[in-house]
C-alpha cells in the first residue's frame, strides 16, 4: 500500500490551493465581465463633442482622449449622454446657434454609423436599441445660458432630442446662480437662486419631460429647484461633498433630498472632485514642469481643452504618480449608495471633459472595473445593474410621464 509522506501531502495541498486560487479568480473575473456586458450601461456626461469640433472622427479609434465608437463598444457602454456645451468665452455667435451645431455633429455621427449607432429620445427607445445591440446616443445641454432667457429655445432643444439641461455651468444665468458664483465672496450677485423666470423654466422642463440637472448649480438654486419641481431631478456629474469638500459636490442633505424626490446622482470621475489630496499634488507638478507647460500653452494658445489634453499626454508618467486610485472613486459610489440607496446612484464620468482620470479608469474601455469593484464591495447583481444603467432609465421614464 502506497502512502504519502507529510512533505508530499503539503506539496499536493499547495498545488490544489494554487489551482483553486486561479480557478476562483478566473471565475470571478469572468463573472464581473459577464454581468457588465449583460447589463445596460449608461454614462450621463461625456464631453467628446469638443474633440469632434476639433476635427476628430469618433467613428474610428482615435489617438487622443477617452472616447470613440470602438472604445464605447469595448467598454460595454450602451447609452451615452453627450454634453452640448459651448465655452462661455466663445461669443462670436450666439450660444444657441453654436449648441445647435454641436447637436448636428452628434446627429452626423449617428447617421454615418447606422449599423452600430442609434439615437434615442425616450427611455423605451434607448432600452430597445441597446437590447438590439446598438450603441445609443442621447443629448444633454450643459448650462442654461444656451437658451438665453427664452423658454421657446428650451422647447426647441427638447424637440431636437435633448433630454436634460444642466441649469448652470460655472457661470450663472440671469435666472439661476451657479455653485462657482454662489461661493465666490468677491462677487456682488444681483440675485441668488432661481428668479421667477428660473422657476418658470423648471416648470416648463417638468411639462416637457426634460430632466433637470442640478450639477454645477449653487446651493440656493438647488433648494429652489427642489421646492418647485414636481418630477425627479438628476445630478449628471457630481460626487460626495462629505468625502471631498468641493463646491461641485453634493452635501448629505442635498443627496437625501434627491433620493426623496426619486432622482439619481451620477458620480463624476474628476480627480480634483473626488480626492482631497490631488490639488496640492497637481500644483506641485505644474510648478515642476512650468517651462514645458508654458511652452505648450503658447503653441496652442486659445484652445484650453486641447492644451490640457496635450499637457496630460506629454506628462503621462508624471501624472500616474499623482492620479487617485480607483478605490478613491469607488468610495463616492459606495458612500452615496449607503446614504441614500443604490436606487439613486449612477455613472457620470465627465470623460473628455477632464484630462486626468483615476488609475484603472484610463478611458471608457475601463468601465467594467466599476462593475468588478461594486461586486467586491458586496453589492448584489440587481443593485449593480441599477447603478450601471437601470436607475437612469427609471428616472428618465418617470420624467417623461405626462
């Protein structure tokens, strides 16, 4: 009768343990990717339109930025809300006219790729096209200044398929004040919060079925909105103020108010919004490489978006040293979900509106990592699906109701 020595037994147990480790690891890896690609994944804020305006065709894999059609597909992203945003300093033509040209650019992208891309203006259309394997393009206007003071311009954008409007960007309008302006003590604002016109615009958005986006708005504007709206609101790209004290983030009472309203907070990926240590690190990097940065800015003077993108590319290795970890980003998802429930959290990346991202979130192809990390933190598959996209479809459907 053959017997195993204690030494051989330990070796066999070690081998079995190693094999089990790899098998379990493989299964877990396969499981999170299976869940991710079997879910409807939605991102509510992407600024790639700015790159399109600079001549890039996102129908093909591009060399810059975070987004293009091949990468959307590779990242399992089903529905993208493209941000229509005209930099406030571009005043040679009306913001309204320039915003319409940006919408045209997305429509052209859709028309050039009929086999892969569809446009949607309703929750049912978006779900149907995504289930049919299409990448779905949707629209949001970032900043109420694009409509001027004209409610008819709001209706025009709605008729073109725009399904949310961020009431302010960093700049205030004549009818709503921004977080940037409300927190700037050097300003002497004529009003704080919503004016009567602002309240009328909120009511009109409710009537039309356009989502009210409270990212970028000041606290007074926020509370004025919550006192007027009869439908759920969204924050298309904001994070937790408790974790990172930044004017663009939402305080706990605001998060709870959005949950009570039935709305959703979509978490922003920008390092300075999620990591309290990042600004100092970035300032030190900018100081260290000031000559190179100044030279590049001079060469591309007048286009800050391109300047920032090229600076990031030039100093890729340096930025890797200061980028926040993926876990820092996930803390915002986790905190908000635990505070107000997984029914009220989603993804609002701000890809291509930011130049630096957290580690393991280099571009849209890395979105499956969010699914992986949510599962690691103990979220059920049902809750993960809500965060990935079902919450968006639910809130859009509720806002659509007449």
